[in-house]
């Protein structure tokens, strides 16, 4: 696993983040996840909260999103 993403991968993840961030405030909330992924089961939301929401503020920053998805290049 690498700590650095290529510029191309970073830009791809940033675009994906912005697509999910419906209100454009720089954070993805549970409501935005549900709106973007309507079939996402509640267990998946709980798993994301445990695995990605590092600061436990109930939303995902771009950094948290990249940490979760970027490591899966």
C-alpha cells in the first residue's frame, strides 16, 4: 500500500467525492451517501462510519474519503 497517490488518481477520487457531496460543503454526510447510493444497506453506512470517519464527526472529509478509497488502487 502506498501513501502517495498519483495526481490522476487523486483527481479521480476528488471528482467522485464532489459528486457525492450534494451540497458542496466539502463533507459527505450519511444523507448524501444514501441519496447517491439509494440501495446502500444500513450495515454499510455503519461500516463506513467505523472505518472512514476518523474524527468521528458524523461526516467524511475528502481526506477521509481518500484514505478509505485511495488505498484500494
